[in-house]
C-alpha cells in the first residue's frame, strides 16, 4: 500500500551530487510523488536505464515499482533477472580498461552488496503477498548464501556479513507455517546477529517483538529450558506464550534510501624508491603503488597536486518519526525498527572503500602518465590531454535510489472475520496522520501487509 502525499522538500542534487540522479530525475520525481503509472512509463522510456551499463538498475527499479503496484508475479520476473545478473556477472575487460582512462561510469554497474540482498527480500515479500510461503523461504535462504559470498570479498573483520532482519523474517514465515522448531532457530539466529553485529554497526537493537516470538516458538516447540533461559535474559518473568486466532505482520517501509554522490580529495605525490606515493597530510592518508617504468615514475614524481573523485552516499532523512497500529479493540502496537537500510548502504560502501581508493588512484596515475607522455611529444597535445583528464575524472554515482530508508514491523493479533485497524504516523512537529485498514482473516492464518511511505526531509550533505 502506498501513501500518496506530496514529498516534503523536492530533492534537487546540486553540483556535488550524482549526475545519475539528474539523468533519472523525472522517474524519481514521479515515484516520490506516488504517480506510479507515470513513474513506470518514465522508467521504461528513460535512455539512462535502457543502456547496457545500467541493466541491473533497470531490473530492480521495475521489480520494486511493480511490487508496490501489487503486480507481484511480474515484479518477481524482473527481480529474478536481477538476481541472475548478479550470479552471472563477469568483468567486461574492454570496459574495465577504459574506466582507467576515463572513469568507472563506462563499466557495467554490478550493484552494491546490500542491493543484491534487497532483490531477494522483495522477491520473498512478493511470495508472501501471494501466500506462497515455501517460495518465500527459498528466497530468504538465498539471501544468507549471497551475504556470505559478498562478505568473502573483503578483509575487514568488521564487515556486513549477516543480516538479522532476514533471519527474523525467516522465523516469521516458519511460524506462519506452524514450523515452530525452525522458527525458533531462525529467531535465535536473528537475536544473536542483532546483539553481536547490528547494535554495534547500525545502532539497531533486537526488536521486542522478536523476543516475544522467540519465546513463543520455544514454548510451542517444547523447549522449556530455552524458554526459561530467554525469559530470564529478557527480564520477562511473567511472559505467557500467546495463542492468537490469526496474525497480521505489518511491514512499514519508511522513507527513501540514500543517493550516491561524489566527493573528491586533493593528493600530492612523492617518489619513494621504485614506488610513487599519493598522500594528503591533512587527512592522514597515504597510498603507495609500484611503477616499473622509470619515465612514468619520474613524471609522477614531478606532479604537485591533483584531484581524485570517489563515491559517497547522501542520506535522505525520514519524515515520519514513528508509527503504530491501533485495533478496533483499542489495543496499540508500535512499529519497531528491524532494518536500517540507509546505514547498511553506508556500511557496504565503507567495506569496499580501500578497493575504491586503490582503483581511483591508479586511474589518476595512468591519466597523468599519459598526459606527461603527450607533453613530451607536443605541449599543446599534452595540455588537451590534461584538460580531458580533468573533465573525465568522476566517481561512479549509480545506485538503487528507490529502496526504503528503514523497515519497521509489528505482529498484530486478529480474530476470524473482519478486523478494523488504524495506522497512525507521527510527524516531527507532533501532529499525526492516520489511515484505516480492514483485514479479513481466517482461523490460524498469518496475513502480510506492506505500507510504503515515500516522504523524506531535506538530505544530509
């Protein structure tokens, strides 16, 4: 379900920000304003998305947009293409080589790590909406496998390698199928990842609902020792496992994820043996690279200051500060944060920044060596090469711009038959907005509902 409200503060990215956003601005504007049919037309007619180098972004934007529009199977068709793209991706050596002489935007965009995981999340979500729970679980398992594959690419011990939210979602799906044993295992894994990784890296604690679901699964599995252990750990000595007639899992996609932009650093270079060293004393940065060609080494040693461009994210803060569901029995259920997609995006980019630094510095070094070689032949030609180098020095600012900022959820007990609820959103000024929903549940059924709020505040630069 999509709340169609005007976006607060139309976002225009200025000189420091992504030309990719500018090139797809009409699509993003239509999407943010809730004009979904027009957004789909804009997406499919935009030449930026239709280029081979943005194929992955075309797939995922089609998939997400169709999911919000309720076209779940067609959405999954596009998302599966995006998944296969990630599985089959191979470096195009010609484009990769060209990126060192121009910039990385000439390469085929392969997608950020968290973007590949979100592909499978939306597939799982679509299957849940179609009440195809087993297929939703398959997508969750694929997410775990993909997360481990992606984490193996980096050496950092403090990297994003496990997704707590996905384990929590797996537990919810198992519980919907009354598979209490696997639900308990998934919930326990989720709790562990929240406590060991998410609290430290993303400032996201284990939701209270997860704790309640873990205890409920332990009770229904007959694991009395574990039930008592976690009751004591949570300080919930009076907890009694609920017996709901039916359940609603309400997932709230709040706001929009970050936009990738550009920042640059001025480096100086010095010679150190058969190495040249890029350094910026003010930022305490120093990177050395070996050079086998003496002419290139001498040329680079004579350089003074030059600019190197890198990607960065700009956050689009959420407009709504909180939300809750109130039932027709006047019971209130707060929506709890389960995944901060914005912070996961920042972390994913941070994990590969050393690789990004290395590639950018090698790119600039090769450009400067080419400029020096041209100047030796012809000063005017060298000046032209230098100007072209400066104009083409650019970071890769492509990213999946329609992901949510954060995901919140709650479990709401339902009764058989119609259930009237109110979804209440809190604004920063203390005022509220409200929307009513009616759910018709069957005995023992778990319903899944997603609400998408596209409103954002002005970005943090």
